[in-house]
C-alpha cells in the first residue's frame, strides 16, 4: 500500500506542514474584511460542510457514550481554538502565531500527566519546562522586551494549544475504538451547525463595505476546506501508518512555513523570536523522544 512507503509519508508530511504553516497567513488575509468571530465561524462551518458527506456515512459508528467525548474534542479541540487564533492574529503577526503553535505537544504531555495519569520520563519534564520557557520568551519578545498590548494577544494562542492538548488526551483515552476519520467527521457534525447559527447572528454590513471581501472570503474558504478539513483527514490517515513521524516532525516543520510566509508579507522576525522558537522545538523534541521508545518496549 502506498501509505506504507516512507517516501509517500514524507511527501504527505511536507504537504501537511505547508498547509498548516500557510493557515496563519490565510487568517491574516481573511481578517481584512471579516471580524475574528465571523472568520472563526466561517472556518468551522466550511470545514464541516466539506466533511458532511463523510459524517453521514460514519453516523452508524456513533454510540451514545461517545457523544460527550466527541463534543469535548469538537468544541475544545477545533471550535474554540478557531476563534482564539483569529482573535490573536488581529494583534500579532502570523510568524509568531506559527511559533507559538509548537506548544501543542507540550500541553498534550502536561494535560496527560495531570489528568490522565500518563507515564513520563524526567527528560520529558525538562522538555515541558523548556517549551514553556520559550513561549514566555516569545510573549516578552517585543521591541522593548516588555509585556505590551500587542504581545499579550499571544495568550490567546497559548490557550488554544492548551485546548488542543485537552482534546488530544480525550480522544486517546475515550475514543480509541474510532479511527481518526470517524472522530474528525463526527465531531464536525456537531460543531458545524453551531458555527452556522452563530455566523447568521453577526453583522455583514462592514464586510460588504470592503470591495475586496470576495478575495478575503476565498482565503477563509481555503482555510476551512483545505487547512482544516483536508489537513485533518490527511493527518488522521498518516497516523495509522507513521504515528511517530506524524507526532513529532510536523511540529518542527510548521513554524518554518509560517515564518517564510510572514517574511514574504513583510513581517518582522528577530533573532530573539528565532531563539525562543528553537528553545520550544528542542523542548518538543525531548518530549517526543518517549513516543519513539515506548513501541519497542
């Protein structure tokens, strides 16, 4: 099977990193016409719209006892983070957003340790500490190296990555009988209608006042359909054949694409930013090493 070939897996890995790394610049474009709330709701609704045919086919796999975990995974893992990232990008650049997104494995371990009795090694604790230290550096990495109004918006992304950690642990502990495609499609079946209802309550007059709104809507459509729906399906398929690669390598590559897009868009990336990102990624590397050791035990 082609998915078992390392070369194919690596190609999918790069494609995922490019898609997710590009998501931050697409958010920035969409926010030129739409409010953060509208942009977040559009992202979720359009993703659920693409996944709807798959969701219907997976309904037969839905069990009553799964609903609570699917709601947690859907709202905590996708719905609220979509709004948090949009809100953050109104005041911070896409490069910084991409760097902070690397905290996801850090919070995945932390939530697992605190609430799911996940086993750990002290090297992972060291990695967790480095990741949090790097994130603190990014928050403080303003021109005057102080916690100002702009960089305080980084906390929205940190909260989103914490939510990702909660969602991942919920799926691992409660939904292992469902494959990744089933979990993804069913959770979007729940959150999609909520996003649409909320979207219909917002005011679109300011959006229509901008003559470039169709271009900005197109960016959000790409974000929802490709950056969310397609990317999650690819990731969930990849995990079945290359879980160790998918769990670690994507995290390392995504910030690179986010930074490149930011530089092309004229964003400022300093040595301090890059140094803090390196600290985070080294911390993630220490955390992910256990995942490579456990299967051999």
